[in-house]
C-alpha cells in the first residue's frame, strides 16, 4: 500500500493543513471542542497527552492559546504524523512531539506545566466492538493507560494552580472526577454536550486545577445543532466555529463578568 492510499491531506479550522490516516481516527467534534474549551494564555507552557494527528496542539498554538505545547503520543506512526503536520504548518518553534508511553518515567520531560490537555481513550480495553484498524483501536481503548494514568501523570507534571482540560464520555464522568481528585486536580468547570436540545448528552468537557479549592461550575449545556434535523448549527456552536472559543456564559474567562473566577 502506498502513502497516498494510507494518508489524506485536509484543510481544517484556521486553514491548518492536516495529514490523517484514512483508517485511523480523524479530526472531529471532540478535538474541536476540546481546543476551544481551553482558556487562552499566550505565555502558557502546555503538554498534550495522546496527540493523535496533533490537531489539538496545532490549534492551541495557531490561536495563541499557549506559548509552547509538547504533544505526547504512544503510537510511533502517529508521532511521526504529528511531526510531519507540525512542519507542514510551520509551527516547529511552538509545537514539538515525543513518542512514548506517558506512564513510563521520563517520557514526559520536566514539570511545572501550566496546562495539560487531553482527548484520552474513552473505552476500557475489551469493551464494545473492536475496530479492525489497529491504530484506531489503540486510540479508542485504554490499551496504554486509562484515565487514572492520564490524571496521575497530569498531577505530577502540572504546577500548583495549573489547569487540566479533558473531553470524555458522560457515562464515565464519575471515573474522570475520581481520577482527577486522586491526582490532586480539583474539577472546576464542566460542560455537557448534546447534538440537539432533544438528544441525550454525548460528550462532556471538564477543566480542573491542580491544588484548587473544592467548588465546580456546571455551565449551561452546549447543543451542536439548533434542531433535530441537524441542518443548522446552534448559535453557541457558530461562535465556537468562528472564534475558536466558547461563548460568554461557559466560564472560559472571555466574559468580563467572569474575570478572576476559577
């Protein structure tokens, strides 16, 4: 099989060029929302756990939500793909990649990060139907660590007051909150995502702070579409697509009324 058969080249948000594996996980709603949920800090030193194609790290950099970001990816093929996408978009001075299992000592270099962001595997190993693509199967399942591992390492690498931002499944929210608190990361902001006002939640976005005081804000829900036909994005989703940030009222710090709140 040739490279042309394996890869496709797409132009995505912010006019980024992105190589993606045809049989792997591709850029989708979860990654888009995750990058938009991050509060911007142009001086932030960030690390992404489970980089995939590198799209979240690239979006954070090109939108100046971080100063620098290190993408950690366990699969060699994907780590090479991230490196290629970084160079393709001219972001080598802002984004870097390391290949390795984050559970192993020394894979994530240094400490004192301002931000850890992750779109972790959602499914436990052996749960549901296995995908024929090995790349996709490993990205979806906790084969190289579960949410407790991701949170534990985040707790070790974040500075006190540093933020942890994740997208996850609603039915596994108790696992995420438990893992965060076990790692010393207090959940501070949560947003439930549904396809439309009549649909049940399909995703959840969570922001935590290492060493934060107890107390969490549950924002209004985010509806991706305005109706059940899914032919019109909601007003909130239009803002996310256009601005790369959540609108006022979602506690992302862009609303002057929310300044100073954590």
